[in-house]
C-alpha cells in the first residue's frame, strides 16, 4: 500500500503539542503516526530535541484521526464501566405513574436518597431511603397505606450489596433489617390497632424474614432495576439479551436490548436503552407470577425504554426516564413509567459518612 506522507520542518520554539494543534489532532496521535513511518534514528520521544522534521499525515488521515479523537472524547464522557461513589447525587425526586386498561391512572411521588460506601473486595454498600410519599398529589390518608409506609419506614434505610459492575446482589445485613422491624413493631401496634392491622404486621414480618423473597421484591421493582443498572449497559455497541422484570414480584423475562446515544447537549449525555420482550409467555403467567406447562396461545409483547442523563464533566447520574409498556392482543394493557430527577441542590456531590 502506497502512503502519501508530507513532512514538517521543526522550527525553534516548536513543541509536539503546538505542531499537532496546527493540524487539529492530539500530540499523541501525531507522535504515533510519525513513529510508525519514520526510520529508527528519527523516533520522537518525550519532546522534539534532536528532531528536525516530523512526518505529517495526509488530509484524509487527519480527518480519520480527528474522528477517532471525537469518538474517544465522546466515550470518555459516558459513565465509567464500573460503579463509583460519585455516580449518584444525594437526593432524587421520583414520579411513578401506572396506567392500566379500564382503571384510573395512579401517580405516586416520593423522594429517594442514595449513599454509597466502598467495601474492600466487595464493591459497595448502598444505603437507599424513600420518603415523602404522595398518592395522586395527596399524602395517603387511609389506614392500610399509612401502615404500609410505617412498616417500610421501620426497616429504612435499606442497605444493599452492589458490585462494581452494578446491579443489586443482596442485602448487606438481613438479620439487622429484621431486628429493626421487631424493635419498632410495638410502636406500630400501639398506633395501628385492630385485627386487619395485626394481620398485615404478621404478614410483613413473615415476608421480611424470607431473605430471597424480600430481595426479589426490590430487585423486581422498576425503581431498583433502573437505579442500579449493570454499568456496561452504557457502553454496549451491539444488541444483547438480558432478563428484566416487566411486572413487579413476578418472574423476569428475556428481552432484547440496544443502546443509543445523544451527545448534542454541551453539558449532558443522554443514553437511551431500548428493549422488547423476546420470551414466550402470556400475560396471565406474568400476573400470576408463575409459568404454565402449556405453551401460551397469546404471547405477551412489550417494550422497555430507559433514558439516562449523566453529566459530561462529572459523569454523575442526573435523571432517568423509564417506561414499560405491556400489550395484550396488540392493545395496551398497562404502562408503568418512572421519572427520577436529581434535586438541584445535589447536582454537586456532597460526601457524607455511611452507616453511623
């Protein structure tokens, strides 16, 4: 292959950076190009001392190098391949909406705080607390809703083990979680009296004792699936198959995903992850949380879209827009959407100690 190579005569005061800057490429790219095609006695080291001429790429090659640099720069603005303690803002505002055929829309607003603490060889302990719940714009005023919130408050904040690759792996201390509830249960029983409340508390106590059951409750919730993604989702170049929970507390289904990017905003990157259900299962199986022996006649179809907005400068998570659409016989059965926004006062990460 014939390569057209020009030369630049080095002048007093020239540096590798200044020459590369005139070409619009990086000093490292110019150095690598020169050293690839020059003879051994003309290799460039750390500076231009003793160098009289530099081999210059052709205009076509310069355009190629510029494009490569652009792609590298864009890639460097994405979140890291591994979770780090600066990935989250301290507090987020969440709005979760449920739309279902023949039912009134349900909108739940709440706040979410996230703290990470590194653990030696185990990734992170993640402390998560959800508070300030509102249902359709109002604070819940019915007994069961307040009892449910009281029970969740009694075991909060939740502490999970999250590897550096992302995605919740387990509870940090499941036994401590049970003890927290047991210590606060007498107060709940004093406030929420009656047989219905007692039954609810017994069921809640029984449920949190089953570690695998309880873990699935959180792993299958849309909030925790999107808040703790697998970090390499942000860097995928090809389609991939991934199990995803499209119905809370049910079984996960195989979906086909692909990732798109929007770098147009000067301050933020938008990472769009789109998926569709690939597994053969019926809507009834998902709702009953179990697979049937016979093959489904009406295969459920569905689409997933996750939009992550991260800062180009800090690579911190700013917003998430997520939606799961389930179709039955090609008609909308249910849509669940969740908008998570970092609170403005927490755009700059403040560090605090986790686990007093």
